[in-house]
């Protein structure tokens, strides 16, 4: 029951909250919407929290991975669309599940945007990064077993991120969604989408094995 409620929060409540923010408030109350999405992102993880030592250790590890994801976005500030955020979000999801992946992605977006700039796009970024982590956690076993499948997921993640963010771009002018406008946004953003997909592959190649090995040892040591 907790698992079902967690999934409903992530894949239903959050997008509905963002949609209401766009249609009802016209994106003007983006700070409130961002906070609501952040709270919803954390709820599934705390719903499954147990008062045991390994549960606390698990939360600390997820918090550390989220912090590393935020720092990674800062370090590559000079390279637009070339960031390790998706890789860190995916790695978190692979070892700690879809809820942890969603939370890492969503919180990375809102926290790092205190530097990059908050705005009505923030909830869309939170949802986009969050969903990339969520589905990585759902398919974790297959992604961990097959390197090519993991890299393919990195490419798809780059495309999916663009698909979600361009919904915001299409709504930005007058809060009216037009398929023709959305298609134009997708075409114009293709170079950045390709670069982002490429960066996902690069960072997954560089980070998955070293970080994964350390996480596996820690999980085994503390019985997580």
C-alpha cells in the first residue's frame, strides 16, 4: 500500500500540481509550486522510513549523493547542457530505488537553481530530473546488468528531459499549449538535446562503476 501511494505521489500528484501552477497561477506562484513539488518528492522516501540504524544510513547516503549532484552542476556551469545531474540521479536510483532517484533529481534542480536562477521552469526541471531517476530505479536490475542498456538509457534520458522542458517552453508565452509551437521548440533545441544525451553517456561511463562499487560495499557493510 505504501509503495502504491508513493508511486501515485510521484507520477500523479506532482504533475497535477505543476499543471495547476501553470493553468491556475500562470506560473506566477512558481516558488510555492517548487516547494510543493520538493515536499511531494521527499514524502515517498519518508513513508518507507523505518526506525532502524540502516534506514538512517540510507537517508544519509542519498543526501550525500544529492549534494554531489548539486555540486556537479555547479562545477560544469561553463558548459551548458553538459552536466552530471542525470548520471548522479540514475546512480542513486540504481542502488536505492525509484523514490530515492526521484527525490535526488527533483532536489538537485531546486537547490542548484538558487545559483542558476529560480523561475516557473523550476518545477518542470524538478519533475523531469525526478522522472529520469524514477524510471532508472524501476529498471535498476536490467540497467545494472547490461552496460549498453544503461548507456542507452542515458541517451533516452537526454531526449526525455528535452521533451518535458519544451512543454514549459511552449506554454511560456501565453499559457496555451500548441502542438505546432511545441514541435518548433523541439526542433530548435535539438543541438542542446544531443549534447545533453552525449553528456549523460559520458558521465554514466565515468561515474557508475567507481561510485557503484563504493555504494555496494557500504550497503553490504551496513546491511542496507
